[in-house]
């Protein structure tokens, strides 16, 4: 019976892969990759640097997607050979069981990504973290969330860069801006937008009382190079200042950090982690343009409520709870998905929350 069950599992994986392939269409990917390679090989392509960057970025993403699809297809084929080896050599049984779990998990993640078919889902993301109600616990919580997303990126081999941090006077941070630079970063992380709530025995309370604190996450897609949002010079105010570290101490002796205020909307962005003022200004302008593009899109299409909105970071608005006392559990209040080890979650184990969030969003959109 066990052999029949395992054989059925492998056949189910093959059928699931075929269904995913129909959605992704590897033949179309190969055709598009050929077109992009032809464009990229043109020696004159860099005469238009904006277009060249768009072509090379799409080519890299298309290659990566096709290679991943081919790799997992081969892994499914190899499972049958591994199963035969396991029946003949008991020592190989453990290896086969582990590989079956790995391939099943990876295919499930790929299936989830087929739901990321929104216009902006393939893009990178600008993730903003802001502490809410709760004093030192809230600013500490905001820093915990920043580390959580950085660890998620690191563990999955993704690039992430902190563009700006505003340190709190006590513990933690008031806010931070992180650029997530990998394919489908926006599609994955946009489901993280909302208010996050932490319940724990406060390390900042002498009486050790239980404390509830909040932090807000906002996620917007990175603008493509060829897109533009007209920002008249008269609409912005640019301030320069010295980068600061914990406790407000200066970490350099030059006014290299840049803060840009968009006067019509009140949007404020800043960047302090690049080496020069010019680099910080360029990064801050990119974040500002992404936020303005997102604001335009929300104004034009109210139905896109999954995009970053007005997150209050307070009671009645939370989408996920992190409970450390009196019991331990992290639960998404929209999808009911939960994990019973908060340490793992804070160390970047977000795959389950993201997958369930993507499915929940698709279900809401289809209603």
C-alpha cells in the first residue's frame, strides 16, 4: 500500500507540473528569451541605456524562470529512479523521503507563483516599516520585523538593501525602508502590507507586564526605468543631513544623507546608506517615484486594495498577530494560517504566510 501511495504521489506531482506548465507556457518563454537575446546582442543597444536595462532585466528574469521550470521537471523525473533505488537499498530510503518532501514543497511554491499574474507582480519592491502604538516595545518590534524580512531574503538567496533607518531614542527603530531586488518581490511581499501586532512580556517594563504593540508594513512596486512620474522641482524640498546611528549619534562627518519631501502629497522619503549625497538622492528619488506611481494607481483603480494603503498600526487594523505570551503562536488573521514557533518566523520563515496570503488575495479578487 505504501508503494502504491508513493507512486500516486509522484504521479500527482507530474500532473500538477503539467497544469503549472500550461499556465507558465515554457514554449512561449523560450520564444521570448530568443527575442530578448537577439535584442541584447545588438551592439547598438546601449545607445539607449534605459531600453537596454529593460531588455537585460527581462532577459535575466525569463532565463531564471525557464531554468527553474526545467530544473524542477527534471527533479520530478528523478524521483522515480530514486524510488527504485530506495526499494533495493534501505540506506537510500531516507534520501528519497527527503527529496520527495523537497520537490513537493518547491512545486507547491511554484504553483503559488502562477497566481502572481498581476501587472506589477514581477517587479522588485520597496518595503517600508513604521513603528506604531506601544512605545519602546513598538520600536523594538519594528526592528524585529525589519530583520525578519532581511532574513527571509537572505535565506532564499534574494538581494535586499536597507535604504534608510530612523533609529528610536530608546530601543529599536522608528522606521526603515528596504529595497527587495528580486523577481516577483512585489507579488510575494505585497500580501505583507498591513498592521502587525506583537503580544509579549515587555522587556522594557520593570514589572514584566504583558504588552501589546504595533508596527505597519507598506509595500509598493519598484518603478521600471522606462516609466516616469513628472515631479516638478517646485513640488519637492530636498534636505541634507548627517547619517545617524542608534541613539541619534552621527555615523559620518559629511551631510551625505538626503531627505525629500513631496509638498503636494506630504510624502517624505530619505536615504542615508549610500556612500555619497548624489547616490542617496538618486535612491530617495526612486523610492519617491515608486510611492507616487502607487498613489496614482490607487487613485485610478480603487479595486487594487491590496496595494499599500493607509495603515494605521493600531487596534482594529491588524492583519497578523505575533503572540509570545502567555502562549506562542504567529497567526494571519485573514487566512487563518499559523505557525507555533515565533522564533522561526522572526528568523525569516515566511513562506507559509506568503503562500496563504497570495491564495487568499486571489480568492478575494475572484469574488
